[in-house]
């Protein structure tokens, strides 16, 4: 009923071993595979007895990863959408990539949003299509994992609705929701339709059927429950109808929007953190609902007593009331590794997990 799986950040990999994450890493899938295999080996040597892997934070699943997987367009989802709309990729050797520019910042009417045919015919999409076809032909021993997927599970991944609209419009979406709700809905409807179209496109091209969707609503906690109900829930419900069961991630303290989140139809997993109340989630969804949780980062930082993370773990397990639970975290440069490993060790001491690697 309890599991734990952790990953390491690009910042940590650069700091500890000097790995570089430049343009070629993101835009040349075969080169990326070669580098990732080196990183996998490095991480395995650093953590030989723990399920800690080289994975994209909270998106990849170790049991669905293989050494012959080549990731095409392995770039964060809202960055791909922003680049299609005119933003520029911004790659950094020592940390995660980003984009510069907010392509919908000046949008004033919904008619200016591009149609789906224009999106699917964009040069970036065509280039990713060509990469998939070329690798499939030249490297039949490799399995292509297309954009919006990170392993062979069939779980598609996107950023959430408000998280994506903030990336595309900047802070103006917050004002638009209040002053021009019709335009805000049009933007959110367009984002949802674009994600569905792109996921279906790449799923078919790479022959990787969609069986669920991870929705990373990293910015949702900035909204009230009423705004969440109006501007986020209908579009996540659409994703659930059109693509499959939803795994919803909510960054930060999420208790004020928990009821809205947990009323989403076709919600299979709620992934939360920062001391959001597992007791509340269990009360609303019952003993058999799957919860994924991340420890508060302030308990993992260097200089923090190990007792802090163990107190969090005690409280988390008590509030969970023996329901299905996965604990996950992403190792950052300023983390105290001993605090991270203390979670694994305590879970094993209690007989709840067996600390071993899957690969």
C-alpha cells in the first residue's frame, strides 16, 4: 500500500558530476539517450540501495523505463505549446530548460487564437514528427517515446490549465479571469483542445496508446475554490472524458481547493505536497483512493535536523490511515541527502517498503 520513488534534478547532476544539459541534449534524442545512460549509471552508483533515479520530476515511472527508450521532444509540455506560439526555447547547461517570451500576453480576442490544423502543421511539430520517423527507421532497436510522454506506460503528461495560461499570457490571465471571463474561458478551452490534439497526434505516430493523463496544475493554488471550479475543473473534466483517467498534481498547500480537485470526474490519483491534509483527502475520497505526496522541501534542505522529516513522515502515515500512498521527491542541489534517505530507511524499518532499485 506504501511505495517511494525519487529522482534527481539536472541542477544536482550538474553540481555533483558536471553533466551538461545544452541545446543538443534536448533537441538530439539519440545524443540524449547516450548521455542519459551515463547519468543512469552515475545515479545507480551514488544510490545503489535506493529507488532514486534519473527521471523527469514526478512524470516518469521507473517500472516503465527501459534502456532502449529514446525520448523525442522530451521538453516540458507548456514549453512546447509556448514555442509553437512563438516563444523561444532557453536551454541552460546547469539546470532545467525554459522559454523566453509570453506569446499570448497581448491577446485581446479569441478569434486570434490559431486553429488546431495550424498547430499540428507547425514547423516544430513537423520536426518532431521527422525525428520519430527517422529514429524508427534507422534505429529499430530503440523504442521511441514521443512528446508528451516520458515512458512506455501510456500516461500522457501536460501542465495544468492555469499553469499553461500563465506561461502563455503571463500574469494578465489573472486579470482576464475577472475582467473578461469569456476570453479567459476561450484561452483555457484552446489550451485543452491543443493538448488533446497534440497528444493524440504523437500517440498515433509513435504507436503509444494513451491510457491516462498527468495534469500538472502547479499554479492552481493561487486561485480561490470558486475560480478553480469555474476556470480549471471543466477543462480537466474534458481531458478525462477525451483521454482517460486523470492524475492531478497540485503544487503547494492545496487544502483550500481540495474539494474542487476531488470532485473532478475520472480522477484516479491526487498528487500533492507541502503539508496538504491527507486526512482531508481520505475523508473526501475514502480509504481506497490513491494519493501521491511529496515532502515539504523545507524539511529536506541542508542544515535542517533529520527529526523534522521523520516527524512529517509520522504525521503523513497517520493521516493516510493505511490507504494506498506513494511518496516522491526530486533531489535538488541544496538538499541534505541524509534527510532524503531517512524517509526510505524509516519506511523500511517499519516494514512498509523494501529499498531496492528496479534498474
